[in-house]
């Protein structure tokens, strides 16, 4: 890294022309892919498995909330 780089989020604006040109060419080479602080919690799984897991966790949370009241 370098001190010459612009700070977040200003640096992203500098990529706008490159991002636009890449996306016009159907390329994601300059697209922003933000992962946030929880990136390390990510797990590889299929979309179907993810949806089933989220639905099961939501159902359990709803059940837990009902048991609290």
C-alpha cells in the first residue's frame, strides 16, 4: 500500500471510468466487491443450502422469541 492512495471511500470514485468501461464490456474486473468485517465468517455452499440454512435459522429465532414471551 501507499500513502499516495486516496482514503476510503474517495478512492472508489477514481475507479468509476474503469468500472463503467469494464461493465460495458461485460467484465467485473473493476467492480467493487465489499466483504465487510465478517468476510472470515463466510462459508462456501450452494445457494439452495444457504436459503435452507437462513430459513431454518429464522424459524428457530421466531420460535425462540415466542418462548420468551
